[in-house]
C-alpha cells in the first residue's frame, strides 16, 4: 500500500513557495505521496517568513490519527512532533522531516512498494547514501531519540491539557458543551477536504470528502473532553483543541470549520 499524508497549508500558496495574508483560509491539499510532500517542504524551507511580520505559516501533516506541524526555522525548518506549536520540536531539513515521518521511505526508490514477489525474493543493493542523506538520517534519529527521552523523563501525560484550558468535570456543564457543539462541520467543500463530526455524547471523528462530495469512511475517532479556555467553551482531543466560535463555527488547528447550511 502506498504511503500518503494528508496535508494542509496555513498562510501558504499551493506550492508553499510564497506567503498568503494572515487571514487567508487554510488550504487543504488532500493526500500526498512523500515525494510530493518533500517538494513542498523544500519550497517552504526557502521562504522568507519575515516578509509578513504577523505571519504564522505552517504545513500541517496528518496520517493514521497522528499529526505534525512544520514551521519556519533558522536556515532550516522546525518540525513539531504534534499539531500544536507547544509540542516537542526539532530543527530538520526537508529530507530529515520525511525520514522522521516515515524512516522506511526511500526517496531514491519511489516505486519500491510495487516490486514483484520475484524481485523481493532476490537480494537488492541500495545506492550508497550521500553525505547529506546520511546527515539527515543521523539528525532525524537523534531527534526521535530526544523525543523518546523527553516523554520518558516527564510524568505529564502526552495528552495533557494546555495551561490555559480547564477541563470540565460537572456532568451538566459537560453535557451543555457537547450539546452546543454536536454536529458535522466542513472546510470548503471539495475532494480531499475535511469533515469533522462531534456527537452529543462527546465522540470526535474525522473523515475526508470523496470525489462525489460525500464523506469517505472515518479515518480517526476518539472520545473527547469538554473544557473552557478564557471563559469560552471548547472540546479537548488528543490531536488538538477545538474552539467553539459560535453555534455554527469551530476553530480547529488554525482551520475554520462551519456547519453545513442544510443541517442548521
């Protein structure tokens, strides 16, 4: 099975080579192969993020319920091991990020997964690594080791609630938050874009839209928690905080999600 990643661009053009205004709608690119994702990362690494003082550009990457965030760095990129900027981060180049996402991926053999059984049975030799590739793999390996040590040395749960979020415990308050947020929310309707669903019991799920504009099978789900942030209701998940803007609007991972008109 080919490896793909669901990619969202925040304040970036479709090729990640230029900045968009800070109020621009995040751009959903759908599922991308590693080679295509690396091209975006290369463009992003060459971008002058100081062109807009208030800009917070990012490439958001998701796969199998996990998520990562890539932001500008000092002559490189900052790879966040999570969707929030408070997640542990490492300075990596594009090749190092691809290696950290999927160490088994080899950019020099993009069709390796299509090899026949006969060729798989025969021994294969990989081309020797260049100095740049070897350094990228070493850096990504050290980054992964550092991440493991960070989690191992901290008693806090990896799903800990941010400091400015209060998790609700009163059943009545919890029920009120979930009742207000329950429903289906969409980004701009086009193939590959997201479908976010919350139930009155607090179940959170995520899917994408197919070519016919209908949701594909759910790709991720989990029980969420109700909370408050700065006095406003929110929904807490292990893959990011969902802020309730109003009855028909949510803000999740810097993306505005709206309730379809037919379901209002």
